[in-house]
C-alpha cells in the first residue's frame, strides 16, 4: 500500500511539472517571429537614388596652336622671343642671317630702275619716229618724197614700238624678280602667326636650320574649348547653343565655369556608340590654361 501511494505521488508531481513547462514555450516562439520580420526587411535594401548628372572629362584646347617652322635655309642671327612671351600677330620672334638676300635684292632693285629708265628712253624715241612718220606721210601726199621713203619711216616707227613692248616686258620681269627676293627676305623674319603666347622655343642663336625645321611653338590662350565624348543617347538632348557646367582640376573644384556647345559630330562612332561634342567656355576663365583636363557636367538621362 505504501508503494502504491509513493507511485501516485510521483505521477502527480510529473503531471504538475509538465503543465507548468508547456506555457513557457509560447514567449520563445513569439520572440522568434518578432525577430524574423526585421531580418527579412534588412535583406531587401532600398535601391540607390539615380545620379542627377552625367560627368565626363576632356582637355582644354584652342583653335590656333601651331609649330612655327623655317621657310628657308639659314643661320639664326638673333632671337627676340622666348618661352612664355606673349606676342601679337606679326611680331618678330627671331631672324635669320639676311645679308646675302639683302644684297641680291638691292641688285634686283637697281636692275628694275635701269630697265625703267631704258623704257622711258625707248618711249621717247618711239614718239620721235612717230612724228617723223607723220611728216613723211604729209610730204608723200604733197609728192615731195617717194613712197619708198614713206614706207621706210613707217617701218622704223613700228619697229620702235616693238622695242618699247620688249623693254616693257623686261621691266615686268625685273619687278617680279625684285618681288620674289622681297618675299625671300621676309622669310628670314620669323613672326607670330596670331595673337598668343610662345609655349616653346626649339632654336638657339647661331644654329643652322633647314626649311621645315621647327623653330617655335605658338599657341593662342583664348577662346578656350573642350572636346568631350558622349553616349549616343545624348544626341536627341543636346544641341548647338546648349549650356553645360565645367569644373577644373582638384585644387580648383570650388570654382565652376560655364561653356556653350558649338559643334556636335554629325555621325555616331559605330565602334563605341558615342558622339563628339565641342564646347566653348565663356565668362571668367581665370586659372585655366590650354592642355588642362576639366570635367563637364550634363543633366543625366531619365
């Protein structure tokens, strides 16, 4: 009997323990559900906001930028401009030794003057012979001289006219030779082809140069332009006259500039599906120089 009571008490204890442990599972289940919802939300992050502008870059260029080359053989007699010198169109940069060509030019000018005087002499003689012919014609009409003498005066007057034309052509030739030598003399003067700055000097005094040798690199400083490449989708959104924003190098990012589109490529590059666009800066461009790389900002495609 005692054993039966002990077994009944043990059964009742186990039943009580089981009833008390069942409710404790419910909060654990709810907590897991509550924590699972935020985890699923974090796994689906928000999409990034689309960019508000399209940025590309390109170098600053100018329309006028050339290497000034020697137009004839010679020796550098003097150098007037150096790197960094601001020059105006036609300003002397350097000069070749021109003593020989100057002497040839003076001889040609003397020949021209001599031919001019010779022509005047022939023209005066032609007038005399023309008067003689007119007098002989009147004397023949008065039956004072025979016809042969009249024809002699006529042929002589005509011959002198041909001499006048011959010397006239000699004078034209002499003037052309003189002009040719003047052009050769001009080639000994190396001048700036446009307003700008001497970016580089390749020569030194006393150096012998040949025709075509580089002497100076001269570049304009304005107007500044930038050539950029854009996706072909911009072809319908950008046109000549469109305004774009420009920013310079890293140290000048706080300073913005303005540019205007002046040229758009009429074709699309099939290899890259891009178009070339040329924009010209306007307004204040202080701090910018040709060759610098700048960023160009355009509204992005929707």
